[in-house]
C-alpha cells in the first residue's frame, strides 16, 4: 500500500503525532521574561546578549591598584572601549608572591632631575611607565624618596607638558610617583580614566579606604623625611590641584614646599605659588 493510501488511526495522521512547536506570543503581547535575583532580564528579539568574554580583562596585566578598584564608586562601566587598553598597562613585575618583593628596586641609583630615563618620557597614558627606582613599604628612606621623585624630571620631562593651555598634567606626575612608591593614586579606576579633579576627589573620599591617612600640619615634614609619600591638595575643595611634598627642612613660615605641575611647573614651591592658596591638606601612605 502506498504512503498516500495508508489509513489514519484514531489519533489522526502521522504528522499530527509529532510534538507541536511552541506557539509564538500573540501580537501585542509582551515577550516572556526571566529573572536573575530581583532584576528581570528582557527577552525577545530586542534584548541584547552579552557574552562574558566581551567584558573580560586579563587580570594578570592590571596593576595591583586597578584590581582593587574594579568595584570602586569611581568606576564607569560605560567606558567599555577603554577596557582593552588596560591590558597594555605595564606591571612593576610579572612575578607574584614573596619573590616579587625581593626584586631589585634600583636602590643606589642617582638622578639630578634634568636627565630623564627614556622609559619615563612617553606621553601615552594608556601605558603606565615603569620607573627604574622604586620604594616599597617597610623599606622607605629619605634618600630613596628624593631620588625617586627626581628620576621623573618634572620640570623637563615631555610626559608632563600641558595637554592644552590650562590643562595641566599634575595628576599624571602624581600617578607616576605613587606607582613607583607602590601605593598607587590611580589614573584609571576600572575602565574609567580620572581627570585632575577626579584624582583630587579620589584621594579625599576613597583614599582613606586605600591606606591614605590625613596628616596634621606638624607631621607633614616628618612623614616626608622618613621616606613616605606625602601628597598635598588645596584645602579649598573647589580648587583642583595636586602635588608632592618631598624631604626638606622646615621653612621660616613652616609651610612645606611642593613639587608638581599646578599654577607652576616647579620643585620646592610655596603652596601659595603652586596652588594659589596657602591652606593645604596633606595625606601620606606607609
């Protein structure tokens, strides 16, 4: 008997016994939703599927501070295009664990602040520079701190030339110094690049949760002269500048002299000349 002449059973044709495909939602009916936790996930053709690999970064290439800042309130997940750039960030060392702490840090190297190592001259901030001379917690010294700051040649280094009139790179200088001191004041938080103003706000508001401590006026030079990194900000929070306090003797007016790029690009400058105001707030890191 041919297939066309085969009789049908009570259940209908053979084709009717196959499972029916899921019916499409009626026109005008919202697409079904599922949820993860309390946040519903949109369904339907208009939803966007994001693969985990699209937002992944190689954590081994991030700086120690960038790893800790991925959950920072300063992070901006909308800057997706910058995530891949973080992969190019240089690490002080590719090693990890106790052995990394024993690596040479350039102690004994001498710098005059006029000749800058070529490795520290790049203007591309997507690639963090690796300083030949570094300082680590527990191994601080006045002499190392002085030489460490000088190696960046803040007054002559093309890396710190203004981006445009009035757009200074004082926060880039502080970023570089703090990385060499292994207590990073970040230029990137997650995928977000911080401006000068945001860097100042980070130190005030998030810095204390990252090991930065406020100093009283009488303790500023003691901290700097012990080899700890000391950072100064104008007390007036609407003025966005940031600079470094290096080891020095007490001045006649008992104001610490500042090194950086603010109203001036100079070393050992009075706060009034650097910030335009004398009252300052200072923070240090062990």
